[in-house]
């Protein structure tokens, strides 16, 4: 059994927490400063509330950062500065981030476990994001394909693309979930989760022989 932090228990975060709890792990949340809805999700799913990010980083072996769903920027996985941007997407999103608060908090806390980042990051930010991640003890990139359990199509299975040195260890956390509602797939060396997920979405298909499922 591992101790795992979920930052935070939004729609997808609660879905990950639910799978990990069924797999027999101790799951932590820190929702003291979050919305009532996020706090309620944590209560319903049954996480252990520790209130602050620092407590999560002190106690957890693994932390999942999943602060957003559907590409909506909420200012925690990345901070944007309009004046510093050189381009704007069709959706009006300024893709060049100046900082990554949740990851920065893990670095500042000298988090010694595995940091799993599940957030959407604009392709123009991938390299900056990964460079920042080198300051972590262990970084696993994650791309989730599918809907959270609260969505109208939440009964469908979700896939979690994983890349990084400790991707196998993260995959193994879900092994004992009897429902297998979130299926981790470890990508081969040299294949990065975010890019693989986006290519799969563009083609509406997953190439054969890519990655290993538990």
C-alpha cells in the first residue's frame, strides 16, 4: 500500500482517487482552500484530508497533479502573463507560461517522491515544463484519455498514458483496482505521454504495439 496525494479532487482528480482507493492505497487530499464542490468530492470519494500542499508533500510517496479538465486554465498548473506572450491560440489562450505553481510548490518542499503531472499543457510549453520538472526528484508525465466518472459518459474506461523513469511504478499502483476503470499504459522509451495522447486524439486511434497495459 502506498500513500498518494491528489491535487486536487476535481472531476478527474476524484476519479483517480477513487481508483487508487479501490486498489487499497491511502489517498490524501488538501482541499481547505478549494471550492465547496471540490471538498465535497473528496468527502464522497473518501480521501484523507490533510488541508495543505506541504502536508501532502511530507506524507505522500506519489503525488498526482490534476488541476484541470478539458484544457481550461485555472491558474494553478500554470500562470500566464499576457504581456509576455508571443502568440494566442484560436481559443484565446496565451500558451507561454511563466510559472507552474503546483510543481513549483513540490520543488520548494523538496518532495522526495514521484510527481505525476496529468494537466493539459499547450504544446508550445512542453519543453519549458519538462525543463522545470528536472528539478523534481522523480517526474512522470501523464496524459489521460477519457471522461471523469461524473461526466455523462463516465461509465467508459479511461486510459492513462505514462512516460518517465518511474512510469512502471505509477502504473502498478492501479493493479488491484477490481473495476479497472482507469487503465495505465506505460509508453516505450523516447515516447512522451502528452505528445502521444495528442496524436492519438487527432487520429481517433491508438497505434498497435505502443505501451504496456497492466
